[in-house]
C-alpha cells in the first residue's frame, strides 16, 4: 500500500534565468493590500487539490479518542462523468498538525468510510465494472491497510456505491445493491467468531442514490436509501427488529427530471442509539426522529433547485441535538428551534460530524464541484491552523510551496482563486510583522536553508538549494 504523495523536495524545474526573472519581479512589488481572513472560528484545512471525486462519497470522522480523518476517492479528472480511469480509496489522517495520506491498492470509482472508537478506519468501495467491490481497514498505526475483494458469492453490484457503519460493539457492516442474480438491497456484517461476511437481502428494492447506515439502541441496523420505480422516486427506510426486517416508504415524488426529482436521505443515531432521518424532497428539507411520534420537521424550507444536486448529511452532537449540513449551511436544532450557520467558503458540503466536545467538522468541495478539478477541503472548529509558509496548505512546508508563494506575492487575486480559503496575508507573513510583502522573501528563503528561526522541513535537493541561494543573493543585492 502506498502512503499517498511523498512529502519531499522536488526539482524546481526552472533554469537559473527563469528563476532570476521571476524573483526579480518579486523585488519590484510593493506591499500588498491586506485581504480579509476566514470568517468566525472555522479553520480551513485543504485535504487535496485537483482531485476529482463524487462529493457524496467523502466522509469526515472523529473518534471518541480524538482521532480525525477524511476519507475520499481520489482519481483523475473525468473519473466520474468523463469515462476516465478509476481512483482509489484514500484516507487522510490528521497526525499532529499535518495530514498523513494512506491509499488503497484496489481501484474503485467510489468509496464510503467509517471509524471505530480506536481511530481505525473501514472503507467499502464499489469496484470498477470489471472487478468486485472491495473492503479495507486502516489501523491508526502505520502498518499497512488491510484489503480484500468481496467474493462473487456475496452477490454485490460492482457499480452501486455502498454504505458502511460500525455497530455499537465495533463490528463493521455494509449495505449495497445486489447483483443481477440477487436483486434488491444486500446487508453484510462480519461474523465476530469466524471473521466471514454474512450476507442477506433486506429489501427487494435497491438504491438510486447512495446508502446510509447506522445502528440503534439495541444495536439493530437501519438502512436508508432512495429508489426509482413506477416513475416515482421513493425514500426507503429498512430496520431490523429482532430477526426480521421492517420497511417503510418515508416519502416519494414524481419524476420531474434529474434536477427536480432525485430525493436523498441521510440517517444517523445519537449516542443513545436513537435514529434520526434527514431527507430532501422537491427542494424541501425534512427531519424526523424514527423512534418517536414527532411529525417531520422542515428546518430549511424551500431550497428551490439548489437542493437537488447537493448531498446533505445528518449527525448528532454529544448532547443528542441533530445537525444537518447542506451546501454551505450548517443547520442545528437547539432549544426546540433550528438555527443556521453559513460556512466560510463557497462550499459543497458532503459530510458533518462532531468531536466529544461538540466541535463540528465538515468536509466537502470548493470550486468545480461535479466537473473538472475539484478541491477537497476540511472545515473544523478544533483544527490546528496551518503553519506560516505552508502556502498550498497540504503536505506541510516543502518546495511545493515556492510557486504558491510567488503567486501570492505577484498575483493576490490569482492565489485566492487557486487556493480557495487560504489567506496569503497570514500564511505568507513569515516574519510575523503583521504584513505580507517583500520583507517576507528572506524569511521564506530561511525556511529552506535551515536557519534556527525556520520551521523544520525535508532536506532540499541540490537544484532547489542553488535556486534558493540565488534568491538570497538577489535579496542582498537589493538591500
């Protein structure tokens, strides 16, 4: 298994004349006008730039012990709609202040993720048309991801995106569409003694959009999904009661086309195992408690067209209060009323969760959303901030930050557009004097020459050292 992109020093790929020309332009630029920082107390942490994935399949997870991880499917541009090659399940673990990237070896088009109480991450992926769906487990210790292909006798569809959850005893379970010989929805769970998967068909219906899975107070599973039949989109909830499965239609809507049909459902259980449902039908968001007699609530109201292609996610905070994220809005129920909080980015949220102290975490996309190169970003209210000098916001401080630094000081608007959510006035203020300007060039050079004031970084390659040395000479000549 690979460990994701290696954090190291790469050749700068410029000859000395090009480098001198670029940095000479540095020295002609005055102090940049300050730009506004992030709103509120949300911390913006990029996870991956220019990865293309289907946003419904990104998950942020926090264990009771404080482990934080993001799971997503990395892949080339065009993977989803452009017929490109499949990606791989990728887990970005927050290790201290930086992400540690771990990639699966088995390719897939989409994967879903769940974390156990110890911080281990399970994933289930949908295969690649020609291969079977896969399952994997990534322990906290860096000892390699454990992976397996589901055997054909489990009869799982190799296209449908599965749902995954960990039960209240730490055992993983998966819901997935059945193949052509076992049509419907299949539910799999590990036998704790034999380690084998036990599979059963729990509904004659199968999903139109992805599966959502959780476990109730009695450790019985609940599965939510939408289906399409008789020209109707229907939201389905299937729950196990003892040894039988009970199914009900939560809601339905006529087919009004791709944008105005396609309802979605997200289910979750609070710390007491009480199940809640959040779902969108024809532009309206509903919430209800599956274990009570409450009438469905409508916290968001009319979403018009915006609610149709946007995935949403339901989670409960440690006090048992529900929260729903949709687009760039986080809705929370407290004291009997819903309050909304706008996230600090133009954001297509995918998943929300809370840590043990009630701090929210949201993962999703900025920029191109469903087409082109998309940027995966994590927002949180208890995340460590980026270090000064980490101009691209990923993989720590390394030579990959040189070009973004140049971009920020020569084209502030271009930097803001390319690295959405990052504040050059903070990250580029290497000397911490409250301003980002040419006076930060020397301290930025120091980062790569290893002076005592610089943050520790990987040892640069010889070519990078020569280029940085040229930078220093230019700066001295200017002075």
